């Protein structure tokens, strides 16, 4: 079973960096909104895993996640 809290922590540790008083969090804001949406609405483990993988691709810059009319969309880079 996927623990979303651990996944969120893992993604933050991997993709958010700090330099003195500056936090570098490229692409994290959309990723966070999608993670919160997954946490609140998605119950099936397979679907949760899919979204976590897509979020990680987004954070890597392989794809772009964005919201359109309340739906998460994917743009291939």
C-alpha cells in the first residue's frame, strides 16, 4: 500500500533544494496541488501509483502537468 505522506516527503527531499535562505522548488507548486488532489480523491492504489509516477516525471521536466477546468492534464515535452 502506498503511503502518500512518505511519497510527498520523498519528492520534496529529492526535488526541493535549499541555498541559505533560498528554497529552489522548480515545478513543485503544481506537483503539490496534484498530490493533494490525489490524497483527497483517488482511492485505488494502482491509480495513486500512476499519479505519483506522473508527478515525478513532471518534477524531472519530462512532462508538464497542469490544471484545466478542474482536470489534471499532461503535456509531453
